[in-house]
C-alpha cells in the first residue's frame, strides 16, 4: 500500500521506509541567500509534495495493534520473496475452513506446508492405498491464493506405517524396503508435480548423540543407502522439484557437521538442493554465533537454506514450569525474534523460505512437547490471531 492510499491522518504517523526517503529530491540551490536556503533545506526536504521523482510504493510499519488494524500489509509484504524469502506456515486441512485463520494466512503468508497430511502414514497407510484428499485440499487452497507449497515429508522414522518394514511376519529385506520407498516417493511426487515446488525428501536421519545415523528401522534394514535412494527416486520423479534434507538441532556443532557430511555426499551426486533447518528454537538459544556458523557451513556447499519449522518457545528448559504469557516473556520473545530475523535478513541471499510450524498461539505442538500440557506461545500472533510485540519487532527494520 502506498502512503497515498492511507487514511490521511494515518500516513504521517507511520515510519516510511528508508529507500523511499532517500529518493525524495532536494530543491535547487541558488547562489545567494545561502543562509536562508540552508535553513529551508530541512523543511523542504521533509515535504514530500516538493518531490519531482515519483516515490516508490512505501510500506507502512505499524508498531501497535491499533495501527495494524488500519493497514493491510503483512509479513510477506515487508519480506518480499524477491528481496528476502517466502514466508510460510504449517497448517491442517481444517485451517482453510476457519475464516479467522484464512484471513491471517492471506495477509501474511505466501507458502504453505501440510503439518501432517503429507506424511507417509496419511498418504499411504496400507500398501498401495494412497489417500490424497486432505493434502489436495491444502494444495488447492494454496493455488487459489497464489501461495507456494513445500512438501513435507517423503521419508521419516515417525508417522510411518509398520508394513513397510515387514514381509509377512518376518522383517522385510533391504530390496523390498527400498522398492516400497521408491514407489511411495514416485507416486506422491508425481501426484503433486507442478504444485509442490520443494520437498523434504528425508527428515531427521542424523543421530543426536555420537552415532552418525539415527538407529531407525530404515537404517537398521538399509544402512545409509535408504537416504541416497530416497533422493535418487525424488530427483527422478520430479526433476524440477527442489530437494531438501531436513533436520532439527541443526545449529549444534556436532550434529551440524554430521549433517554437512551427508549433504556434501548428496551434493556430490547432484541429489540435493538445500538444507531444511527446522528452527525449533527458544527465547535464548541458539546463539548468534551458532546460527552464523551453521549458515556459513551449509552455504559453503552452494545449496539453498530454508527454515522449515520455525517456532520460538518461551521455555528454555524442560524443567521450566508453565507460565502465563507475561510482559516479561513477551519482551524476551520480541528480543529473540528480532535477533533471529536480523540474522535471516543478513543471510537473505542464501535463505529462500521461512516457514513457521503453525500460525498463532492458539495451537502449537509445543503445548505437548517436550512437556505434556505445558502451554506455549511460540508465534508472532496470539491466541486471538492478533500480532504480538514480536511481530512488530520483526517488521520494523
Ligand atoms: C518434527 C517433524 C514435523 C513435526 C514436528 C512436531 O520436527 O519434522 O513434521 O512432526 O516434529 O510437530
């Protein structure tokens, strides 16, 4: 929205972006009356009506709820895809039936991820039976509203049916498991071809401790080959799709280096396009140093970076007891969000998407993880879908 479209008494209250200010022309100087002219410059420079160069559209940047309610811009307008990155949210199929949530989605986001309904257990609960209805609903909504879709995910150790790993009563052979993996990936990616631009091909295959790989059923039967084969099948199924390896604790140096080694191998085979950093962070961690080191390390591979499951927990440890969303927590969270987005801006040439793992504080998986029933408030919007202090911090840069 340009200032000209604002209610007249509103435009003057909102900061105008720096680029717009710098384009305001200065009046012509005369050789005489230097003193008068110098005094005048300050006044005239502030007067947009004297401008001869048309100003670019400016964005209003509200700093409180009253101002927010008077304008229409959202996150995706302050962080445009061209200059910054996509802004996304993970949603359920029912989200698109909720008018409040649809309103919020349309205002702020240009990318969607299915929170659960593109996972294997939903898409192919029994062998050969594919159920796309729920996922299709989200994709149709995205298409109708000009939003992109990130696919999540094709191969994971959770929310995965047990039949994959069985052959009758016995454990399935490596060949059978890999064949099922290829069939799943090919069927799913073919179904969504042209509608889903990026896929988390393998999720969370790296171990947290000293082992390299997670001791999953996939790994137990196939070794690391399942990872390579999943990416191979994905590349084959939809050569235009961007393929990601996705994981958490992605800034932890030990885990980061293991992820890097895997990515390096996949990159050498031209099978991976990016790292999905889940970004399940909190109000104090990770530190800037850890984030910068991780960004630098991943980007050195020449791959894309996406933050795929962003949320900022108000708790810093499992032993923190439940707290209301106090002013103190709101301030700490705003500082953290400001810090994280400042880094995202610094790395905007390497980061193509930031997806939140939810929409607003009325619903988050963190209410039950890692502590069951401990209410959390990890997003930029509160339980009534209103912007929080964190939102204003994120958009005022
Ligand atoms: C992981 C998965 C997500 C989601 C979250 C918790 O990060 O990648 O799909 O299940 O856990 O909700």
